[in-house]
C-alpha cells in the first residue's frame, strides 16, 4: 500500500480548524466557505483513514489521531512556506548601489557579496570604494547603502562594529625613530588623517606628510617599504606591517564606529542586501592573522 500524499492545502485547513476549534472560524480565517473547509478535512481524513476531530453541536475537539498529526502538519507547512519563499527570493531582481571604505571594500565586503549573490543571482550590486564621509551626503542620489566610519559615539545609521585606529609601519625598518616622523595618509576628509595629525600635534611630535593617496594598497606599500608610518583599522590590520604603540613613541588614537546608512524608500533588493550585511557584520571585528 502506497503512502498517501499530504496536500498542504488540506493540512492548512486541518491546522486552522485545530487552532480555532471551529469550522466556521477556520473558514473565516482562511477566507473560504465552511463547506470548503469541511470538504478538505474530510478528504484528509479519507487519505489518512483516520478521524481527526470529534464533532458535536457545540465543540470541535482533536481526536488522538488529530493530536498526533498536528505537530507534523505545522512542520510540513512551515517547510513548504520556507521553500516557496526561498524560490521566490531567488528570483528577486534589481540593482543596488553600495558605497564602502577602501579596506572593507577590499577585504571584508567581497566574501559577503559572494554569499548574497549566490542566494539572489538576479540582483546586481554595484560597489564603489573611497572616502565615505562624502558618500553619506549622496545617499539616495548616488548610493542606496553606505558603510561608513564615524567617531565613536557619533554618527547616524546602524552600528555594525567598533574599530580601533592603530599606527602601523614596516616590519623591517624602524621608520618610527625618524625625526621628523614621515607619515603616509589618505586625502582630506579621511577621519584617520585628521586623527593622526591631531594626535601627533598634541604629543608635540614633529612630523611631515610623506605620502598621500586615495589607494589603501598604495599607502600600505609605502609603509611596508619603510618610507613612512600610517594608520589602519585593527580589524583589517595588514599582515605585511608592524603594529606600533606608545612604547614606540606614537600617541594613542581614538576608536571608530562602522555604521550602515540606508537611503529612504529602499527597494526590496537593497533592503535584502542591507539586512544581509547587518547580520554578517554586527559582531566583533576579527583581527587579521
């Protein structure tokens, strides 16, 4: 004897009657007629060859067989809804414009985008890296989402994680001993540039701006060659550089917050990516090995 197929529509009618203890209320909840609900429950009972309810003029109670089926029915319906939702989401399309800091755009975000695109292959993500201080001003016009850096305790958007600003230099050259101290930084508008200059001035440490570039890799390459010190995030600290501290004569630097900014009236595609990024990044930043 073959195993009967449990139609989700029949199970949904059964669960509704079990929840409401009434065919009338179940029909109203499912926007169907009472006769339709009664017929579906009857068809389910015929397939299972078991009575699922004890009916009286005033009550509808689960039978022993009905009680045994109820938990399984809920799980089947839940899996059905999950499967349908996943397939429909997989077909979601659209375009999302993402702005992000250079280091996060190079090291942190790409694997997250790979996972997202695997689930939503028809959503096209356009990512731009650079100084995010100006990107947030163009939110909605040029960007749907921006992952930006702010001073700790300041800034709007959703807090994702906190990063410590860290001095970094070549692993082979003691450039931090030079006077004045050569520094490689990013252009004006970069928070780390401002912090580095202020910290050195307040510590009365003579310094000179030896290199400026929008390129994270270029700044790190200059530092790795022993031509200057620079400032990086602890969570994305380059393995080619050496961490400096007060023991090396460098002043302490503040902590920064990484926040996600969403444009108003986001598309469904952009909202899905935003939620994906929040779920992945809202955890302690991991120091690079």
